[in-house]
C-alpha cells in the first residue's frame, strides 16, 4: 500500500506492506538509520521518534498508522547547520557513550522541553523512564537535558564542527 | 526482526464505519487503537488477524465530557490524556494514581483506556480502577449501543462482553458526593506489570460513617471487587483497625500464583498492605477533596 507521511518536514510516499513497522519504514524505505532499532518489544525505547510532536516507540506502530502524520527523527533535529540545544547539551555534558539510545533520548528530551521548558530533575528522569541506556549513563543524559533547558536558544555548534 | 504476519489494513472513519468494516471482514478482523498490546502479540504470532481496522481517526471516540452525574471518557482517550486531565484527577484521583504507574510515559502516549479494558490482561490496572469506580462500558453494535456494568463486561482474563462485531466506545464513571479513591502498585521496575496492586474508593455519609466502599485487586487472582472486604466498612466509622480488618479480608479473597514476580505469601502480604494503604489515602481524599 502507498504510505504518505511528513518526515522531518518533507512529504514522502513509499509503497510498503501494511505489516511494516514505522521503525523499518524509516530505516529501510527512507534510509534514515539514525532511528535505532533495539528490543522489538516496546521496552527499550531506542526507536523513539516524534509523531505530531509526541514521543512514540516506532517499533510498536505501523507505518500505515502513521500515514498523514508528521514524524521527526534525529536527522530532523538540527536547523540546517545549527544543532538543536538538546544535541548541543549531549555534546557539552557527555550525554552519550555508545550512542545507541541517544537519538531516542534526545527526541524525548526535545518533546519534554517543548512542553515544559524548565523541568525539574525528577521530571526529566520520569520523561526518559521508558528508555534504556545500555551504558547506564543516565546521570549525564539528565545533565545534558538540563544544559539544553538552560540554553534554550543556544548558539549551536555548526554541524561541520561535530567530530565525525 | 519481529514483524507481524501479513494482513490487510483499513482505516475507519466513524463508529458506524468501524462496525461495517468489522462485519464485512469477519471473525479474523481486529481493531487497532494504541496497538501496544495487539502489535506485540502479532509479532509473536499470538494474534494473526487477516484485517486490521485502525480506529485512530474516529474523533467521536476521543472525547472527555463532564456531565453533572458522570464523567464520560471516549474509548480512544490515551493514558497520557487521562493523566493530564485536571477533571479526571479532581473527580477520580485513583485514575491518576494508576496512570502514573501504567507502562512508561512514551507507551502512555499511545495506549488507550478502551484498549486496556478490551485486552483485559489479568495484570491490567484500569480494569481494577473501573471495578472500584463502578464504571459502565458503552458497547456499540450494528443494532445500536448497550451500556454494561463492569461485572457484566469483564468476564475474566482476556475476555470481555464486547463481541467480535462490536466496539467499545465509551467508559462512564458515576460522580457521587463525598468520594475519595486511591490506587497503589508494587512493580519490579518502572513500567513493568504489577507484582500486585490494590485500589479502593470510599463514599462517606454526612455523619462521617462509610456510606459505600469498593476494593479491587490487580494481578492477585481475584475477578471483580473484593465484596466481603468492602462490606465490613459500610455503616462504620473509619479507623485503622477497621481498615486492617478489610485489608485482611481482601487478602483472604485473593488467590495469587507464584511466578517470577514473587511467591504466594509475599503477594498475599501485598494484598493486605496495599489495601490498607489505599483505604487510608481514599479516606484522606474524601475528607480533603482537591480544589476544583
């Protein structure tokens, strides 16, 4: 079936089977491999993307169900060459170790800050409680989100300065 | 990679359209809302529908209406929306208690109240909450709609009164004066199913005695409310001893099974302890209602 949705501001259409999950639509049909695919059981949250601005586990939603909606993946976070303050915060505060949970964590943080620009630490911890960091690096993830909250209009690092 | 077996997909545009689609596509059609029970079951081939009928666009299922004598909650209302609703928290604090510990915030963005009740998992929290609050469930059929009590709706694990060709459309919570309610769950880690949980509601008389009470248990092998435990409260003046007596009766009515979440003795201990706590908190809330 034809599935059309808006991904990172661009309308895309692909012909997929109804059983294809959103995570695989993003990774395989669109080649957006920044969305990671982890446990397959709705537990780990590494596949979190934003659908209409809300965090959703993309392994537990059909691509077909997402047709007509707006999806934001990690590839859509930066504004051109300027990183989102959340991305900048993860750089400043060492919010990632292996990086596997990072896209999902950053998108959940973005949604939290859009709703609540100055969250308390326990509100940050609650927001990311459905996502697992296999490096157990939660302390620095929380500090990264706090950095972003404190620098809402951060003079972001340009993408070319980000170490490869 | 876990992917469901092949099926055909169609979106319903209204309740009437969903009912037509259910009839047209027969016994192997399944309705999807949040999908957080059905899709995992489909990945594991515990469910293998031929047709998926997506009701997420059906706006008439997505309303929260405060009437003078009841709160009407559309079946498609997400867990996160219940938790965000001030009206829900003011009238039925037990719903907020439960929603805070249902899965995790991301799952709560998708899962729905109608889906939770329809799935009827034995460790599902909202079934207990609805038992405790005497909720009534509206079920739409091709011939019209009917309203059923929880006692008639919930038939046991994974089984409800909603037939294959029908749709749960609304949950109605009666509003009564001098009410307090609470829910508490013990889980192994955030987002897990309950080891055990208890919920209670108290409706006080003007003279400070208990006019009515219900107690419900989750994941403790009891279908429906703990009737005998609640009965000892009615007409009595609340006290710690009275709540302890009711809590012991609730534990006696439970029949937990030993599993990876704990042995029988531990779970029965939780049944008593959690019941005692929620009765205390329900009383507190009846005495000090949240400001509108």
